């Protein structure tokens, strides 16, 4: 009994510590928010097509949400990277903002830290090189800056490591009940998932598909690849699979084809 009570006390202390840290973080970003400068807005116009094509009313909303993301995330250099520059923060933050733009208050609170490596990095756990990954246990989103930039080089090829990793984070966040956020509407998720098995089957059979082969690995990879196409090849995806496209519109609460000019 003493052991059980001791374990409960420890869990309570851990939860109380978590709540205290969350309170401190909330107070910090509300008192000292990270503001997007006019120079950074010009940078977004030049290098982030989604933002550049937004209607004026949506641009203002995007900037407000981007400031929240930048204020609530820590950007940490790794693997020999000297620093995470403001340009890196802006582009990574803008990618997060784009993916979750349809929600009023969502900010993926559980994922509080962004680790940025200069290149693909070696994992000592599974013995392979990574372009990016998500670690829900420690609240981390990890990206290779070189791979991130390569993904943005062609904004219409449907290959974007930033969108890919944020999609993984979003899907995992939907399973986390302690972050105080509500991601997917269950009805919208069911609407989306009904189209996935047939498309994965097409890929495994080598039949023509809009999606690349890696999407057939599992439902997590398919979702991440689907979101890359949703944002970078919106019209192509809508033409290829109108019902899947519309299901993603409902799931993500936005339609890029409508939001943009």
C-alpha cells in the first residue's frame, strides 16, 4: 500500500510540475510575444508561396497565428549548426502555421521544441539517416535544414519534409489528451480514412497514383504524404481524387484553393 501511495504521490508531483511549466510558458509568451517584423513579412512574401497568395484578411490572421507559434516554440540548433536564424524560425514556423491554419486556437502545444540539424542526421536508435522526425515522448519536432530547404525549392512537386513532419505531429497530437487541444473532428477523420485503404492498395500494386510509393508504408506515412500534396498540389489532388480532397478540407478546416487569391 505504501508503495502504491508513493507512486501516486510521484505521479501527482510530475503532473503538477507539468502544469506549472505550462503556466510559466503561457505567461512568458503572452507577456513577451515574438513579433513578426516588416522585413520578415517581406521575406515570407518572397519565399513562402502559401502566405504570398493569401487574401489580405487571411494574411493578417496568418501573421497573428505565426507570432503565437514563434512565441511558444523553442528552436534549438543541433549537429554542429551554429544557430537557428530568424529566417529559419520564420520558415519553419510558417509551415506549422500553414498546416494548422484552419483551427482558431490550435498551436500543437505538446510539441514545444524544434530541433534543427544542418543536414540529414544519423539515428543511433534505428541505425539510419533521418531527414526529419517527431518525438511525442519529449515533445520534439526534428528537421534537417538542408532537407527542409530542398523541400521548399519546388512548391508544386508534393515533396516537402516540413509539411511531412508537421503532419506527423498533428496526427500524433490528436491522440494526446493532456495538451488541452482538440485536433480532428471524429466525423471528419472517418470521412478521410474511408478513402485511404484503396489508395494504399493501388500503390502496393504499382498502379498509377498521385502519391509517391512511400505513402503505402502505413497509414501514418500516407497521411503525411497526402498533406504534402494537399498543400503543394492542391488542384492536382482535387482533380485526381475529389472526395479525398474534400475530406481533407473538412479535416484540416481549410481549402487552399479558396484561401488563396
